[in-house]
C-alpha cells in the first residue's frame, strides 16, 4: 500500500524559509524519480521540482534559485527547502513520483501560506 506523508508546511512571512518533508512507503523509493507539486484552489496541480534516482534535479522557473529538492534514499524521505518565499508560493504542496498523474494516489499534502 502506497503512503506519502507530507509535513513541514505552515505560515511564514514573505522572505522566510520552510523545509518540507515527505515520507514514502509502499514504493521502491530509491529507484523512482520523485517530485514536489503544488496546487492552489481552482487551479491545476503544478510541478515544482523533481529529482531522479541518481540525484539530478530540476525546478520550475518560478522557483529556480529559491527552492531545492533533495532526497534521502536510506530513509525514504524527500525534501523541499524553500527560501525567499513569496505570497504566490502559497499553496498545498504534495510529493509523488515524477510520473504520477491525476488518478495516482495522492497524500493529503501540506499547506504553505506566505503572508506579505
């Protein structure tokens, strides 16, 4: 049974930082490309950053230089370090495999709210 548990969200002022974590189980975590996504009510879920099993990372233009994705395969944990947060980063953040589609299993996510 796949489980993805996101944590670390919260309320932060613009310019602040947060570190999100995602604990995965029920999947061969170390072999999978993983990603962070975010969703604002009324909008489609968007890809924020991804990391391959070998550690190659990519980030959306909107977060490049501010967000860093990383992983600990020994612990089955995915991280997202978010710096210089902006109000437009406010969303529910989810982790999943890079190949996950709308019909895939999704966890509850973690809310990030950035105040101006």
